[in-house]
């Protein structure tokens, strides 16, 4: 994620495409809040659009677990990306969104 300042509230979501092949699209997701940055791997199966999200890192390491709204919104973004990608065959290089709490 770029060195933008942390949001005062809510979260900034950024998904960067790592790779696509005939089987899946893989993204790195970084979610920044006023307290921490949470990183995830997002894999989308191209056959059926199934989404798998796995946490990979948090900074600072002692940061609290991400709040439920953050995980829920990341899942919604990944599902939307899956639907659009399956429909069009286009997997965007980057998606960036902000979400209020």
C-alpha cells in the first residue's frame, strides 16, 4: 500500500493483482485503519468464482484483531471482484476503496 496517511476513521482497502492464470486470480489486499494495517491474500477460482481470503500480516504486530466490519467489507469487495471478473474476463490491476465504520 502506498504511504498515504492513516484514515481518521473507517478503513482504506486496496487490492493489487498479483497474478492471473487459467485457474485463479490472486490479489494482495491491504486494509489500513487508524490503528493498524492488515494484509491478506485473496484467491479467486476462475472456474466457479469461489473466494478464499487468508490473513498474512498486520502492523504493528501487537495490533488488535481486525473488527468484524472490516473483514465483512473485504469479503464483499472480493465477491464483487469475482462476479465482475467472471462476467467480463477482466481482472483489474488495482482496486482502492474507503469505507466508513
